[in-house]
């Protein structure tokens, strides 16, 4: 039963953080290069533009859900299962989601990177 | 990629790994939280380790957002995964923990992954800003046009 709780926490973390990452990435692409904006129009204009972006707000909401799922998961299950399992799965789901929803060019180098890092994260916790 | 951009990626890496380990330590101190006592979850923020961890994660968030404003998600995530390697090296050389063979292999895999992704371009270019030899991503351009259409509709 404890395992079932742990894996449902992992599923919730992966789903929420992938959604959040995709939304935040889209939001920041809409905002534009933060460094240039800061130089050109100042910090407050930059903050205003970021905080008024609907994708940013939804992304933060999804990240909050992921964060609390992680806190729940850590208090229920083993950190050595939940942290690496959710982290490594997120690398792969993010690559898939970025290709589908952000139309990023995920070439063989990036697939290799996502899979290698995901595998490495699992091994680090083993 | 400029030196300043690599600094931002380093900020993402450091804040995330140190912040996460502080959160983990703090939540162990707080103990189990049941669904029937949800307010315990809010009170967990009062634990110093959790509070400091959250502060570092705010720093992580700021640098992560900055990185995402000029680089792809599938570039930023693997490129900043060196934090896992860093944590293991700290455990080995600073905390004198034993690092098993499988962990060393894990470090190798992650480093190889970071090497792979940082060799490529950081951003999928749209045709408007792309160099002639980088014009290999039609889906991104189609998405860009869709976004523009949606913005136009929203303005109307």
C-alpha cells in the first residue's frame, strides 16, 4: 500500500512538473530575452510582463502542485525512490512534451541527453 | 552562448541541488504528514531547513526563468543536471560518504548527457531570426505563426 502511495505521488509529480515546465518555457519565450528586456526597459517592466503572462501564472500553479506532491511523497515514502524516480521520468516526459507542445527541435543529441541523464539519476540513487 | 549565460545555468544548478537537499533534510525533521492534517504541510514552512531550502529554490526559479527566456526547455534541463553530480561529489569529498560503482556510472551517464546537449544549439530558431544553415525546424515556425494569430485574435 505504501508503494502504491509512493508511485501515485511520483505520477502526480511527473505530470504536474512536466505541465509546469512546458507552460513556463512557453511563457518565457513570449516574454523574450530577460537580460535584454531588463537593460532596455528596467526591472519593473520586465517583472510586470512576466507576472501578467497567463502561461506563466498557470505554470506556477502546476509547479506548486508538483512541489506539494513532492512534499507529500517525501513524507510518505522513501526519498531514495521518490526523488530520483520522479526526476528521471520528468527528463523523458519533458523531452516528449517539449517536442509536441513547444515544437522544439529535439534531435538525437537531445534525446540521448534526456535518456542518459534519466538513467544516470536512477543509478545515483541505487 | 556567452559567459553570463553559462553563469545563469550554473545558478540554476547550484540553487536547485542545495535547495532540494535542504528541503529533504527539513521534511525528515518535520516527519510524516497525513491527509487528515493538511495544515501540518503549511506549518512545515516554519522549519529553518525548509525555509532556507525554499529561499534557494526561489533563486533557482529566477535563474531558471532567465535561462528559459533564451534557451529551449530540452537544452536547459539536461544542461543543469550536473547538480546531481555535484551533490555526489560533495558527499564523497566533503561528507566522506562511500560512493558505489553504480553511482560513479550514474555520474558518467549524466556528464555524457550534459556533454551531448551542450554541443548542440541552445535554442530552436524561428525562420525570421535563423541563420540560413539553421533553418531546419518548420514546426517551430508554424507554432510561431499560430501564436501570432492568437495574439491578433486576442487584440481584436
